[in-house]
């Protein structure tokens, strides 16, 4: 019951100005779909005519023998291309008394839901998705993206009134559009009405004061994990070594036992790094089959261009954290087709170190709202693009709408960091007390790029700096008037982005101040645009020697002699 992750392209020639044949349009759109074939290497589908076309690249996670897209209901004139998972599709079929479907796909019922409920149908969905429904070849068009942008979608406006939709920027960047935009999360779009925001939770308002307690955290998360285990293919868990994925691991273990499946976990890092150490500890505790990829700064630098091509951004903090994720997904895809991850927890609980400096609970909650609305082109973009670069699907139980609703309604006083509660995310840690080793439960939050190796970022930056001459750097304002690079590292990333996505710089999110903490209502010294200032704190409680770590800028020369690729499979 499911489509799995996919890539979609849809084109509608609304003013009927396209001069080519239906066959030529099909060739053009299937070629564009092929640019995203890593999203769906299992099969390709197409439906169209002379003035519209819908192409689909499929990665089959559920019901792999059936349910190729596009779904076409000839009698009613409907066609659908969808990327994602609808976890509550069976509940919705019962609730709305929908007719029997042609397949066991979780996406096919979207057509019947739209036919019955119209534009508001998307408010009923629990899932991650970007989809397009057309009626009678584009007379009606309805497109939607999930509540916080877990799955990607872009919209392009052609010079002759055409409308394009694509899962990734690379699908439409060269199609001579007058304007291309990221399709906003939590919105739907119709041909007649344009964009409409449908995801408007009560907690996301300036005058809202959350009053809930912490009693249901584990229960609501457990339900989300169970719902997201819907798969007809082998799956596992990205076990980062941090608190969030450890919590998912604890909830996933009994489910894997019920299913009679081997529990595979996957980690990335440098030998001796905080994340690798904590992930091994957690794997041993739960008895998982653990796989890890150990990398060094040379390998990281060699893959920068590939990472930027797949990630479709030049945001430096995001690129740094995406590089190890690229290696992790590459390894993981050799074993499973789907993984659960711990993404999204920090935006709900205030897990970043700069939250320690929040002046009061209301400001704390406002900052959670601010960074939540960046998920679509930060955490979610990284998780989606790095896994889909290797035909791997990533699911995010913390970003289930029910989990978000529960946690964002908790009184922010329970989330603030105080003398009595000195650890960030205390509420989450307390909910999982006794379920995992205390060294993992109470370890310091690490940004993904730092936890996997405490000094590799500085090495990466020095390599990037050597690629940009002083003369070139002096011209940065002239070359890049929008979001002008501040460092040579940023300029190096920008040059690569421009190579593949020329003119697309205007809608790439860049954090105020060059990092997540830069836009907070309070000032913090914990993070700069180059990264975390004190990386030693990440190793506390894990028995790691940090004498070699002087400052974040120190070079880890002893890694230069190591092989650039080491992969271990540890049976515990």
C-alpha cells in the first residue's frame, strides 16, 4: 500500500500555445523526469496530450507490483502524479466511504478524496507529499505540498502562460520559465485561485500561549512511528548517535520484533567522534545490526559538488551537514529502501544550543515557530535530497502533524533551560528516562556537521578557501549581488550552485546572520556562520579524549593519512 518516494513533473499549456505534437511533449517531459531518476529508478510513467503532460519516476516501497503512476480515471477525466506517503489513507477511505481502488496504493485515494471533498481534502491528510491532480487535461488543476515541506515541490510560470510543477529544481530550471518558486509548505494551489494556506495550527499565532503538559509525548510519538512503518520493502533507522534517533530506536525495536524483521541501524562519522561513539553504544544496547561509514575531510571535499547538485542550495550550514548525510544514504541504500530518522525534534523542543540563552518562555516559543517554518528548505530538504540521491526514502515521525500538535501545545516553560533543567530538550529526555543508556539520553545536542567529527568542518573550510583567490573574492558583490557570500567557503559553494542553477539564487533560503542562531530574537555566541565555537562540549559523558581539539579552527592533520573510505558492518 504505497507509492514510495518518487519524482514528478507536470506541464499545462493553459493558453494552448504549444506548437509541438503530443509525442514531442511526452519525449520532452520524460527526459526531464529522467533528470530525477535517482528519486524513482524502478519505473517511469506518463500521461498527457497535446497541451498537457504528467510524468512520474517511481521508487516502489509498497505494493511494488502494482500502482505505477500516473493514476488515470478516464471516465471522470482525472489524472494524478504524487510523491510521498499518505499514512492515514485507510482511515480516510473508511471515514469518507470511498469506492474500491484499482491498486493498494496509499496515493490513489487522493483522486476520490478530491472528487468528494474538493480543495479542503488536503486538510484530512497525515503524510508527506507533493502531488498534482488534473481534470480534463488541465481544465482543473489542484496541487498540494505537505504541512511542513517534508517532500519537495516547485512551481514554474512559463512565458506563454504555461504552468510547470516539479519535485526538484533540476527538472524545470532550464525550461525558459519567467519565474520559478518553491511551492510553499502547507499550501495548495488551484488554476483559478492560486495559492491557499491550509495548514494553520492554533499554536502558530503571536497571541497563542501553550498550556499543555508533557504526559503524552512518548505515546503520540509511538503512534507516529507505528504508522510510518507501513512498507512492503525492508527498512531500518538512521541512528545518528543523538537523542532524537535514539528515541525512535527505542520505539522501533518492539515493532521490528513483532514484524519478525532484522533491525538495521546506520551511522556516519569519523572514528572517535561523539556521534559514532554514542550510536555504537545505542546499537549494542538494543541489539541492532549496525552499519557505519567512516569518512575524512578529503572525502568530504571531493563530494561537495555532487552534494550541492542534489541538495539544490548554496546555504553553507546546510551543505556542511548534508555531506555526511550523503555518505550515510549511499551506504544505507545498499541494505534497505526506506529508513526512519529523528529529524524535526529540535524545532519542536528547542534542541539547539543557542536556546540556552532564550530570555523567557514566550520568546522561546516564538523562536520555535520561526525555525519550524524553515524546515522545508533546511532539515527536510537535506533529508529528502540526500536520501533520494541514492533512491532511499526517509520518514520523519517527529514531523507527524499529531506529534507537532502535541509538542507545540506544551507549555514552553517545560522546554526552557534552567538551573534545575540544564539540558536542552529536557521534556523529551524525561519521557524516555530508563529506556536507553544515560550517556546517550543526556548527551549534549550536536549539529549534524559537528557531532560526526569535531574538527572536520574546519578542514573542509580551509580546502574551500584555497579554491577562491583573493582577486575573485574581492569581486563577490559584483558577481553575487543577492545574498552576497561573506567567506571564501560560501563563495566556493555559490560558484558550484550557479553552474547548475543559474539565476535561481533569489529564492534559496539563507539564514539571517549566516546561521540558524543568527535570526533569533536574542544574541548568542555559541554559533557563528562558520559553525559551533566550542566543539569539545559535544563529547561530554561519552569517554572521548578531546585533548586534540583545541578550537573549531584546529586542523586534524592525523586524518590525512587515513583511507578516505572505511566501511564497517558490526553485528551486535
